[in-house]
């Protein structure tokens, strides 16, 4: 968070109790959904947005931080945040929850049948 176009904004958010709780609850929700194989479409969208925001927070395009120290960025494009986002999208597109999880049972619920975006 020392460099990049969003450094000031992200420094203002970092460490706040509300930000920390929302981040951890978001990770918990994504982890449970992906582990159980339910709601993979919405999990893929939310997880991809979260990974992209974390990518921006680390700003791998910068070679040095504000103090002049190397940022440690090895590859600005193929970063683990982007790889995780692609994996989430692939799991949702391939209906991995139907094969390895509770996706079929989840899709059979009345509330999910009425709201197809919950698949």
C-alpha cells in the first residue's frame, strides 16, 4: 500500500475495525461457498472483485515504494491474485460444485430455482 494510484485511499481504509471485519467475513463466505461447491457463480464474481482489489492494494506494477526500497514485485501481470481469480471463474464455468460439491442439491432448492443468479 506504499505505492500506486490508490495508496492514499487504501491507507485510510487499512486497519479499521469495520474494514477488517468485512474483509474477513467476505473471505469466510467465499471459502465456505467454494469448499461446499454452492453459489459458485456469485462466489466467482465476488472473489474476482476481491482479488482484483487486493492486486491493486499491492500494486505490482511499481518497482519501488515511496521510500525508494524495491517493492519485490516479480511479475506485474501474472500475479497470484489474478491466478486465483481465473481459478474461481473456471470453477464456476465448469460447474465444479456439481461434480465435487453440493452444487446439485443447492440448485434443487426452491429459493435457488426462483433466483437463478444464486447458482
